[in-house]
């Protein structure tokens, strides 16, 4: 008897090809489109309609049933509220990580299992290895597209009964497969922006939810260079959009080095970037994969942002559940609220939220 797999179909080329491959492999495939954001574009059109139309076209071509489900309330409660609270606290959150744990591998998976699924599948570029009740998250073949960073918070229970059909494919291969099979999404550009919210003017978007509080832009010696529009709109290391042109220092462009939330001051510097570099960090809310290591201290590699090469680190577990991560080489612009994700060869070991950058 055929096994049933429910594929999370977003209307993009990756999930379309995932559904195609699974059908070719003999599964009974069902497409499920999630609507997680209630909003219309400026012209009054529903921003999810075009994506759902593409899901419909692909599903009809593949001759598979497809459904839609609305998790907007869950997304607001579990992801977006956290996102706003982190910005209010002066940190820079990564909602895509939470979206995977709280929506795609949470309510979505539960709903899929309710449809009689044996497995769920997504178009993520990553791999999974099931060894009985132990599940390992693996890096994708395409290093440029590997998305294990965004899955670092997914639990063992959530990884069970999951398939990632694109694990061994490059992006170019995926587009070629889509073209050869006449999928309507073959030439569709990759989505960017916040998970389920999409591309938009981020500053204007945040202003709809968090009142902006302007303040001074200063140097550490007290010189006022201008006004910021609100600390939440800036990140450590940022150079563009500071609007203090005409005051370029002798040593180059200004960059953000600190956000003083208490006094609502944005501190900047120019020249040598040594002020941006840290030697270690502390992270909490750690999700170890497949489980917590026995060793108190161990070496591995880590990424502190998605688009970054892995860096060699030493991790020391603390009694309070946090961890001290020491870098073999100083790292630039470690950002509170982002994730430190750990790796050992092809395995993702999980990760945690960065709460403090440390300079020795």
C-alpha cells in the first residue's frame, strides 16, 4: 500500500519539485498550502492569491489533491508577537527560525497527520537521517542553499516522519527539473523577506506595529552626528542608512557599534573595525540535536548568521542551560537575538539565541 505524504506547498519552485519527486518515487502525495498572514497589498489584492494559484496549477498538472489551511492566529501568537517583543527590547530576531518550529513543523504537521499522512515534506534544502527514534538533521548538498540554520530549533518529535526531497539537489537542478516537467513555478524567483510576510519596506512595516522613538547618533567621545529614527531599525555593524553623510571620518564610513536602549542612543564609529569584533558569545534557549552532548566542553563549528562560512569554536555548557561559545578567530558584528547554530561535519547539532557578545 502506498505511503501518504503531505507536502507543504508555498507556490514556489522548491516545494513544487519536492511534490513532483515524491510522486515519482511512488508516494500518495497531497499538497497543503498555508496562509499565515492576513493582509492585502496596497492595491487591495490578497498577497497569497498568486502563490495559491501557482499551487493549484502545479497540483493539477501532477494530478494530486491540494488543500489550504489558515494558521494566521497561530503565526501571530507564536511568531510575530515574539518578533515584535524582541525588536522592542533592542535585539534583532530571526522569525524564520521560529516559524519552522512553531508553524511548519508544529500546527502544519499536526494538521497533515490529521489528513492521514505517514510523512510530511517541505522544499527545504537540508537532509534528515532517521535511526529508530533518533533523528539527525544534515546539511544539504548545495552549500549555497543549505537551510539547516533555519531549522536549528526543530525538536526530535518534529523531525520524525519528515522527508526533505531536495537534500541532494543543487538549485540549478531543481529549476531544470521544474522546466523539464512543465511546472508553472519553474521560472519563479525565490522568495525573500520575513517568513509568510514577504518583501516590503521593512522600516515602514515595523512602524505599523512599534512607535518609533528618535534619538541621538553619537560617537563614544560624546560628539552628536545626527538623529536616528528608532534603535529597532539598526543592527550592529550597519553602514548604510545612517543618514549622517557629509561627516565621513578620515578613516572611512561610519558604522554602528552599540545600541544604548536605556538612553536611546545609537553609537557609531569609523576607521578600524576592531570595536565590532568579539571573542566569544553566550547563548540560551538551546536546542541540541539529536540530544544534549555528554561532554561539558566540546569543539565544533558554528554560524552566527545565515550567509556565513562555518567558524571553529569551543562550546562550554553552563549549569543554567546556557552555553559559552569561544571563537578560534574573532568574529565581526555578533548580533543579540540572532542564532548561533552548531555543526559537526555534515550534522547540524542545533543552536540557541545569542544573548551577549563578549570581548576579552
